């Protein structure tokens, strides 16, 4: 059976880069609102729909299995990692609430736009902090385990669905979001379009 630990970590880090791109867009729309302009609630809703469909439903469960298997194989390397599943659950709950609130805004409900965007910013900060911890600690310990000879983990062979936005084929429900991301990149001259091309190979 082929070694796969390095591949698992590479895939998880690529997911983090893609998620960071979308968190940047959430912040951009928040800045528009707090500057007295209208935020693009449709874009925010599309982003949060993706975050609940892929990161919460696929990426985080993969990390949970990775942690569980590492704990079984090398418990000495997973001290203090009990927080990972709790973090994932809290982030998921925040994401679902924000997605529902944004759907209500689109439907014309009387809901405080600023409170929803403020909650979205709390979500951004929580997810960024969580990903940074994984990058600086969890993933490094995982790679250290591989270097010591345990090079295969079942967590990487789970058969979970691929990325519906940045994967090889964008699902129809996210085609509009990918198009908007590229339009925003063209308007601002930033590297968003390049990021999506690199992730979308």
C-alpha cells in the first residue's frame, strides 16, 4: 500500500489556501458595509453555502479522522489535540447560522445586516486561528510521524467527495461563485484568479 501522509497534508493545506481566499472575500464585503456601502449578500451567501458543503462536511471530518488515527498510532504526538473536533463543531455551527441569516436577508427579512456581517467576521477570525494552529502544529506532527516510518493513514482513503468549487470539475451550484471570484479578481487586479486556476487543476 503506497505512502500517503505527505499527500494528505498537501491536500489539507491546499484546502486551507482556498478557504483563506474566501475568508478574504468575506472581509472585503464586511469592509464595504462598515464603510457605508452595500455588501454583496448574494456573494456572501454563496461563500457560506460552500463553506458548509465542503470544509464543514468533508475537510474537517477528514482532519478529525487524521487526528483519531494519529492518536491511536502515536498518542505521544497528539497531546493537547482534543480541541480539534470541538473547534470543528463550533465553526460549523457558526457557519450554518450565518448561511441561514444571509438566506433570510436575500428573502427580504428584517434582520440586522451589520450584526450578520459582524458574526461573519467572528467566523473568519475563528477559522483563521484554527487553520493556523493546524498548519503550525497538527500537520507538522503528522509529517514527523511519517518521517519516523508511519507513512500510511486510512484517513486519506476515506472516499469523501471532492472539492465542488476548486476541484477538477466545479459543480453547477458553485459555477456562479467561481465566476464572481474571477470577476472580482479582474476588477481589483489581485491574484484571486490565479489562485483559483492553481487550485482548479
